[in-house]
């Protein structure tokens, strides 16, 4: 049983790329919010961009799409019906094996000595528990027909079920983080305790977790300070917002913990026995990435509106934010937002053109990687696993840059942008 519909995730990434290519700075929404829970028993789709070739070590023949019209190869399970959009349904036997592989990996990580592995395991458990609880009301919803009152009640019961299901894992993560000095572990607890769409966990231990403490644990990371700015803005604390944005601009790095924690789970999935089980465990580990909310970039965009840049202190902070987002972005979204802030600051056209061209190249490379509808075989899983491990190790931009450029130039950094022209 897999947790997330990576087929929809692929579409969401393409949509995100389109949004990024046309981003005009005022958008503050989570471009990955298009992801939805997959039905229980659905296989997770990992797109591949290479010709459909089955390695000799795994298969005795090479096949083509034409040989299996309306089907796709599912790693370790052979050929299954596939319409190119929705994930293929697993047989009850395969669904049980997939679910068991997910739970074994999560349990193994939860039992490890290091805190990061345990945090990754409990994040997987959280995603599984919520997905499993949400699917439990599907039959009730199906019986409602067009009865709006029934549908509303079924949805209320679904949300309550998922909220209750989130408590054990969220409690464990919050308790773990409360005594930890590991920034990734604390970020995992923040993720578990923050609202997930309409789901607000009822875990009592989440009262121990705050974004302010997260920033104290990870003071040189831009991301927690953006969240601190959110809480300050919510209580109309202008001084608090200014301080948080100043600290965000002064931070030496920008790091989204979800990819690194997912990398821990993905690496562990390679030890799972069986091609099918290993592929399903890997795809379930990816739930950590796709469940992770983007940082509060809307705060940076709102803070750096053109009218506010007449304040010299804010101008200086926004210039530092733009440089940080462009020089060491944690994601393609962050890189693009850095470009938009630089535009507002009036950076020279040559510098903006360089930043825009590189951002466009990264977006299109990732779009190509996720968009091509090819089989779900082992070669596809291997390639996707390698990509996400590189994302965990080097960051999304560096990993995507490697897709877009030859190896000799993949790691070429941006040239230093000159001061903004005023």
C-alpha cells in the first residue's frame, strides 16, 4: 500500500514549473498543494525519461511501449494496465506486499539509534496513518450519492479520523524534538505539528514545539526565520516581522529539511529485500518530500514589495535575501523568488538576465524529468532514486542543474551579481 500518488506529483511538478516560469512575485501559495492522497492499493508512479529498456540483470528481453499498449511495467510485478495518468491498481496480494514494505521500512527507521533516522521513520508513519485513516471513509462517501448533507458529514468524519490518526506519530516527533539539538529533527516536529491542509493534529506534545525555538536551534538557516515572520505577522507584531526578516537575510544558508530526511529513508529503502518491495518502500519514503510544505516565501515577497523598499534598512535586508536565494537556494521556488526580489530592487539587466536564464534552465530540466509518461519499471525507479538522493545530498537546484548541464559545468556557481542600481 503506497501513500502518495506520485503520478499526480509529477503533474504537480510540471504545474509548479509553469507557475515558476510566469511567477510575478505576489504568489504566496504552496505550488505543491495539488498533491492528493492516493487510493489504498494504488501503485506509486515514478516517471522515467529514458527509452524503455529492461536491464538484462533483471529481465531476459527488451520491450517497447508498442508491445504493451494500455499497459506499463511495474518494477518487480510485471506488466499491468495503465492509462498514462492514474496509477495502476494493485491486486490485493501486491497491495499487501507494498503496505508491508512501507511499514517495515518505517519501523526499521524508528528503531535506529540516530535521531534523524527515527524522525524520518515517524514522518513515514505519520503519512501512512493519515492516508490509511482517510481512505477508511471512502465507502461512506460513496453511499452518499448526490446528498450534499451526507457528503458534508462524510467529509467531517474523514477529517476527524485523519486528525486522530496523526496523534501518535506527531506526539513522538514532538517529544523527540523537545530534547534534541538537531535542526532536522526539530524541523520534522514542526512539520508534524503544523496544519496539513485542513488537518490540524490533536497531539498534546505539539504544545512543546514552536517556530521560535526552531529558529534558536537552527539560527543560521533562512527557513525557520521566515516562519517566525509568519507568526509575528499573525499577531500584528511589526517589530517582530522586521527582526525575523533581518535574521532570515543574515542567515548563512537556506535548508529545507524534508529532502534531507527523505534521503535518509530513501537510502535505507535500498536494503529492502525484493524488487517490488524495494521500489514501493522507496516511493513511500518520497512521501516525506511531497508532504513537506514549502517555506513561508510569501513573507519575503510581501516584505520586499516595491513601495516598502524606500526604507533603507528594508532595502538592505531584501537585497541580502535576494542574493541568498540566488546564491544558495534550497529549491527552484526559492531561486525564482530571489530573481523576483532582485527585479524589484532594480538589479542591472545583465545580472537579471543571467539569473533568469539559469532559473529557466533548471525549471525546464525538472519539468522534462517528471513530465514524460513512460513505464514504471525498475530502470525508472533506479533513476528517480538517484535523483532524490542527490537532492538530499546537494539540494534541489544542484541536482536539477546536473540534469540540465554537462557534468563539467553542472556545478558552476552564479557569478557575483553587482549591487542593485538605484
